[in-house]
C-alpha cells in the first residue's frame, strides 16, 4: 500500500471516528464507502472491522458507566444466532449489492409504523434486530442504520445510546473480521502498518469527539443523527445503482 493511500485512509479514519464519537453512528458508514471505493471488497471489510473494533472499543471505555447491559445482551444474542447461520453459507456480495444494501436500509426502517419500531428495552426486539443487523453487517460491512433505529427507538439518552451501541459494535465487527478474514483470507492480505495506523487514528478521532457530545442537547443529537444517515444513504444508493448498471 502506497504512503499516499495510507495517509488518505488515516485522515479519513480520524474524521469518521470523530463523527461516530459524537453520534455513535454514521462514521462507519462513511468509512465503509471510502474503503469499498479504494480496496477489494474482502480487504475493505477486514480493515473496516479492525478500525471499527478499535473505535467502538475505545468509545465503550470512555462511556463505560452509561452502558445498558440488558439492551446489549439481547442484541448480541440475536447477532450470535445470525452469525452461526451465515458461517454455513459463506456468501460474499458484489460491491454494487453492498452499496445498495447500505443505502436502502434506513429508508426501509422508516416504513415501519412508529408503534412497531424497535425498542431496546424489549427482549424480542433485541433478538430480532441483532439477527437482522448481523445479516446486514456480513452483507454490506456495516449495520448502522438498523442498529441506530434500534437504540433511538427507546428511552435511552444520547450517552447511553453511544456507549451501549459501542459495546454491541465491537462484537459485531469482530464477527465480520472472522467472516471475511479467516474464511476468505482477507486478514492475511492486510498491511500491518495500515492496520496499526487505523487503530491509532480511530482512537484519536473518538477522543476528540467526547467534548462535542457533552455539549449537544438530546434534541440536537437526534435531529443531526437523522439528517446525516439520510444524506449518506442517498449517496450510497446512487453509487450502488451506478455500479449495477455500468457496462
């Protein structure tokens, strides 16, 4: 990997980790799009997993006292169930399908009636959303829009959302690394220097975001999160559509 490419990726990781550090979302979506555009899909998935495990793990430690254990446990149980099933299939999607899934997911969730939307305080919702999120994680590399809807649907405040989602995402991205790393050999193709730089960059961006999150109000947090997800999803739909129809 060239020094120029590494520098560009490191700066992108700092920026996207900063966004994720504030909203607990969106940064991973942006980074996944950049990696898919610059690297082969399996390698992009593996590097994204390493970066997000570091970013979310550090974020979880920074906000550890705000983690909601029950919401995380039920969600991760659903993730484990879906992961076990996907390990039997070992399917790797095309880049076009990955982009389309990333773009469609937030709009599909918004079609669900308000009274039926996921609630992290309900056991069945956690299992269902965990399974669906792991499926989307292994198909598209991220499950941001779905897991964001799960946590935004309940009565958790912004710190609890960021902290609890971080714990869930560490496990989810670890599963993705196993899936794309061990199964298709992507882990062995990763540049060790790039992986180390990605971990450091993600922790730096996450740390810079903490004071910004402290200053946001609950209404500002939810409003900005919704707008950011919609904008990113629209870009991914356009990119996926282009890849699907181009000669």
